[in-house]
């Protein structure tokens, strides 16, 4: 399963990256690489059945504690 995932991500890279390099979109290439590597990391974690942290919980904490906003439950 991981080999299939790697193959899919390689296909995405081979399709997208050459055009970004040819057109010299360096910032877009950096953003693309960051987002793609994050997606790959999360996908591998799902395949290996590793629990992925819930970002909503951290966002709620951030909103409640830093901005002093809380909503009724």
C-alpha cells in the first residue's frame, strides 16, 4: 500500500514540478513542496494506523484562551 502511495505522489510531482521550474515559480514550488510533503506524511500516518492529532481541538484552545472567546456548548 505504501508503494502505491509513493507511486501516486511521484506521478503528482512529475506532472506539476517541471512546469513550475520551467516558468520559474520558485515561491509556488516551495509552497507546493511543503503542502505535498505534509500530505504525504499524513497519508503515511493513516496507512500505518497512527493516530493523527485533531487540529480543531488546538484551534478551539487558541480561540478561547488567547482571544477570550467562548461559545456555549
